[in-house]
């Protein structure tokens, strides 16, 4: 995104990506190149902005002075002359609109960090204008098909300077090293941390090892525990971007759209993954064993809450909402919708068409290639166990390498038969955690090769482990495994992250005793909360379709996640 070349005073930085709108007929006046104050002010913005970028993105040993080589395309600094002839400056061009402006270089830096990152999701930008824009659009969404403006494309590479050899110095864009666990990002002149760290993650998630993702069904505390859908995740100002509790989570209460329940903003302390609790039974007789779509909710609500006394009626409407949320949760739990198709082909016998995908909304959760998921263990695991460890085996965890949807290649004229023959499957190696004396036997796999979630899991376990002659590792228990929809229990969560959310006291106790809590045993499997009367495949074209009328706000899939 950025490059530097030689200059006696300042090294220029070019920002390769811009979403500036180059509006015409803006308020205030253009800068006057003959007005010293204007010239100085523009230079001041460029130097301050470059300084912030350097602080956030450059390696610590970088000592050169930088200056922005011009504002990003489509952005314009403008001037308002006050009555006392003082001059105020405003930066225009943000896609939120012609009236939106930044008042200080520091405000704009947050947006530049986002532009410099590889995020295409405005919800991941922590600048004020983006926060307001995302909020406005989310509020408008139920009434109209309004969506966020498309983000500018990400340039493939840092652009080398047009002339001359590549400078010897590292490009400024080199990401700052991640802080060690427990160490916080140093406080600096910019209030928010580098957005670049956040947006290195795939769309809709903070990072692969983090607990909650956009579009997931969760529990949240509102007096009692309620069901909700994660609409957005937003970094709080000045917080480290890796931690779950650095974020605000915008949730749509589950129920029915006609109840028009307002979105709520929650913190992780008041949230839990859906699979940590069971859905309570439906208490109203006529709703029992009904699917969400088979109930005429308007008719039911009118009859059920037909009370002359407003207090009583409000209470009954609340009950309608609760019952609707339970039934909706079961149907969302049973659903799945794939996204970001990778390719397609046929099974070797040509009986099935095989489409593979980057990810799938799988019931309550989002699962992507590269994620660990909890699956049924291979039957022979005890025999394969080289440790002869007869204690209760830990969870079988598949590192997902492929997500495939199989449909009959010759469905004939019967769409129902085709749908019935359709199935979702997950492929990958299966591992489990095991504790063994050092050095580890060869069956243990180097965790770093398995990805960040596996790595975080071991780091957490080994930190807690009291006997340092032992260490935890990942052991391969089945290669090239295939698991059908029914054999997948749900996402695997990093134990200490999950525990810190669902039972911090117990985690504390576990740390003190030096004994690992098997947190995954607190999780239900997806089939546990299913709706017994399910007759369909559960496949929906998009997450929003699977959610249907269960929320009052239209769900917008994170930018970069391609549904269909
Ligand atoms: Zn922004």
C-alpha cells in the first residue's frame, strides 16, 4: 500500500487505496496555493498523518521522517474563514456523504489505517464517520434495501516507487509485531490501535481464534438470558484488537420481525456461544412442535395478547417474542448456507455434483476452511493412542480443509428427491489434545502448522499445566477424514477464551490448580438443539434467508463474504 523514496527532509508515503468521492459543490472554500496559512496547514496534516501511520505500522527501528505524498484521491482539505479571520480546516471526501468531514488529522488517520489494511468492511473501520455510516445503514435496513457503499478494491501489492531502485529500507507497511500475550499495545498519539491488525482476519470475524463471529446466533444477558444474532462487531477505541473483550457486539434480538425489537449492544461478559445452553421448551401448547414458518405469528400474537389492560398486553407480547425466539433458534440451528464458492466437479463415480466452499453458516455458527470443528471421534481412537492413555479422551477436532456440498448429478424431474439426496460434508485431518512427557512422541504435530486456533489452545494449556516436565500437544488421530453434517458437533473454541467468557471463576481456579478444564464438555452438539420435525435439507441460499423474519433488522452479510 505504501512506499518510500528519498527526499532530503521527508520520505513521502503513498496511500495506494482510496474511497474518496471527489464531491463537487462542497461547503467552505478550496485551499489557496498563494495563501501561506493554507499551504502550511496542508503540510501539517500530511506530516501529522504520516507520523501516526509510522507509529502504527512501521518497525520500531524506523527513524526516518515521513510525509504523506498528497491526500488520498478524492479527499480534499477545505478552509472556512472565521469572522475574526482565523481559518478552520475540514477534510471532505468520505463516502458517508457530501456533508461529512474530518476535523483533525488524527480523526482521519483511523480511516487511513483501514484503507491501508486489506479490509473491505466499513464496519471494521474505527473512524467516527464510518461508525456513524454503518450505524445509520443498519437502522435503515429494515425499511429499505440500503447497503454500505462498496469498499475500494485492495491493491495487490505495495507499489514500488516509479523511478529508481527499490529503497533498501523496509517498506513502511511492514506490520508491527504482535504484542506478547498479556502485554498491551503501548499508548500513543492515536487513540485506536492499528485497524490493520483487525482486518487481517477473514470477513465477519475478529480473528480465527476469537469466540464470536458476525451472523452467529448467541445468548446475551438482558436481565435473563436471551437469544440474539450478531449483526456487527466493533473495536472499542483504544483497545487491543486481538481480545474478545475489546469489542462491542451489535445484536438483533431473536423473536419475530413484527415485534420490532430494537438492536442491543453487548460486551462479551454478557454473551455466550449458542451451544453453551439448551433452548428451553416452548410453553404455549398451540406452538409446540411447530416450525417457525408454519406459525401465523400475526394472527397468533393478536389472539394471544388480546388484553384490554396495556401492562398485561405488553407482558403477553413479550411472551410471544420469547416463544418465537425459541422456535426461530431451532430452525436457524437446523439450517445451513454456504458462502464463497471455490469450485465444483463430480464424485469419481459421477453420481454427485460436488461444490466446494470457503465457508458455511452451519446452524448457529460460522465455519470456514482452516477452522477447527468438534466432530465424532473415530471408533478406533483408543487403539491408535500411542500414549496408552486410558483417561477420558479429549474432544476430536477436525482441521477443516474442505467444505463440500454434494447434490445428485442425475436428479431427474423430482426436485424433492434431489433435495433429499443433497448433503454437506467436511473433510480434513482429525486431532485431539494430549498431555505427554517431553520430548513429545512423533505422533504429536507441530501446532504452528495447524493454524492460530490450535496454537492458542496449546499455549493456554501449557501455561496452565503445573508439571513442566509435561506438555500438551496435538495428536493426529485420523487422516483425510470425512464427516457428514450429523457428525459435526460445532465449532471448537479455544478453551481459555471460552472459559473466560462462560465461567471466569472456574478458569481462575483451573489456573491456580494447574489443571486444565475441558471446556468443550460444556458445549452442546448442534443436533442437541434441533427441531425434531425437520423434513427439509436445511439448505438456504443465504444467511438472511435462514434467519427469515426472526429479527427486525435485515441481516447484511459481512463485506467480502460472497453468498449465493
Ligand atoms: Zn473510516
